[in-house]
C-alpha cells in the first residue's frame, strides 16, 4: 500500500520496534511496527506491508515529535542495523528496558518479589561499551574495502568513521584492519568475509572468518600499537592461530575482595560488556551467599561459577559444547578450584542425578531459553535457582514454567549490557 497515513506511536517493544496505532478505516490492521520511532511521535506512514504475518511500515516524516526524541549521535543510525534506540533520549533507556523485563515476568511476580531495575548508564565509562563485535567486509562507493555492520534487514555493509557503542580499542582495531585490507598486507584472495573480535582483560582475540579456505600461515602486519592481539583464521578446515607463539588471553572476574584470571579462547563465550559481566557475577555471589554446593547449567567456560568456587563453594557444571567444558575444567585446574564440568545435552535427555539437590542452581541459557531445564525442577530439587536470560520473551516463558514447578520469584533484576540496542538482560532468583 503506497497511500500516506498518519499514526501515533504507542510504545517501544523488546527488540526496539515501535508499536504504532493507525486511525484509518481503509485498512484492516489497526496497528503495525515501525523502526526508529519514539513513543509520542505522530508519523506519516508509508509502505505498509506484512512480513511473516506481522504488519510493518516505514515513516516518511515525523508530523509531531515526541519530547523523548533526539537527534541520533551516530552518523549512520538511519541505515545501520546495530542500534535500535539511537533516536530515544538516553535518560529514557533504563526505564523502558526495565519495563520490558518487568512486563515479561509480571505474571510470576508477587508483592514480596524484590524488583531491581536498570541503573542509568554512563556512556563515558568505557567498561559499559561493547567488547565483542563482528564486522563484515564490504566496499564503499569508491571501491575501497570497508569493515562495518550490516544495514537494517540488509546485507549491505555500512561505512562509519566511528562507532560509539564499542570500546575505543576495538574501534581503533577496526580502522587498523581496514587500512591493512586497503593496503598491500592482504591479497585479494586472502580477504575474509567477516572479522570477529573480543576484548578481554589482557588482550584481544581477532578471528578472520572465511567461507572457503584461508591460505595465510601468519597474520600480516597491521601497524597496531594497542593491546596484545591473538589472531586466528576460521575457515572450512577449522580454527588455527595466525601468530606464534600463541598468547593465552585472560578475563578478570570478581571473586570477593580479589579477582581471578580466567583463560578465554576465541570460541569461548563472554558477556558483551565488561562492567555488566562483573555486576552479574557480583549479584550471583550475593544471591548464593552461604551455599556449599552449586550447579551451573549452560556453564560455558565457567564465567559465572568459577568465581563462586574461588569463594569456597563446590561447583558442578554442565555445558552442551565440549570445547567449553574443556576450557572450564582447565581453568578450574589451573586455579586449583573445587569445580568440575561435564558435557550434557541440556536441550534434550540427560542424566540429572549428578545435579540433584544443589543449594544453588544457575541456569544461563542461549537466546531460546531453558524450557527443558525448568521443566525438570521437580527432579533437580535445588533450594535456590538463579536464571539468567538474554531474551525477555524466553525469560518470561521460563518464569511461567518455574511457577508451575512450585518455585516463587524472590528477586528480579534487569541489566543493560548492550546500550542503545533493543536487547536487555534479566536475572531472577527463585526459591521453593
């Protein structure tokens, strides 16, 4: 439909799309989703269409601007698919994202449930910037190689001089890599499809990702003067190091009054924000106070539970990915901690007997949630359960299952680990 319609933005939904009310009587759907709109805006809509049974639209102009609307600080906010909330005043982010979490868990909250909303972020604090990124390789109008993010619902690579949401070290690394790609350091047949980078406490893993085969044996010089770089190549033959000797990189995690240094490989999962990760671990430590036996499901490399073992708790963890299990056990052995990890099909059938009766059960699933684990609570029988979710929809579903299993929501916390994006994290404490 090409006719221009006037509509008002009702609210922002998880993910960052705006729900818009359409007053016209000439169309069957009275609401639709619009990107980059702000609650209170009155918009002229165009190109109303359905995608996967959901009505969506673009807006040609803002007829009446919300008092919450601002000019985007990012020069490519209109085209980049990375940040959904660039046009929303920063003072509104914490409240709106907190509300997403509160709404998702509302049916399981009681008058006694402790509610901990997001604290206002400070984007001048580098620890609140993203430390994990994947850049795609493209070319600009002049034909030069560029590293950037995908455009919104597009495979186009967006060129930007500066990215405000990643750490300054990563943004400097992007520029250094881009110059190397433009120059003679990389031959055309050596150009990767994308570059993954994760910044840890002691250095940065850089992974060149190829669909075919990488023919390089060593990483070319990229004129880099920043943190230690450990470079890798990932292609159809697997992952291999591109600089020798291979640097062991570590992330520092809080464990009471001191930090522990956990070895993190290029394929090991870490939270996307350093400060948020430390806040998450501190919260888990607080909720686990007095526990002796802790079970950690979807344990990864031990990010959430190794700090508890360092505080004297006995930890048993399980993870789907065998490489993460090996990494977690190696970290526990090196740090001389009472923690053991094993592989298990946590989305299917597995032997629950080793995990029964924990003082604290930590469950930190991927985006699709942990419905299978939550449905096993009447067999696992933990005294406390800590759920960590990176998706509010799956978090709400898992919360409903916990309630059906007889557990009570004791506390709920929202965390913003991806400022300016439509993502929000939730942490919930359950007791029986």
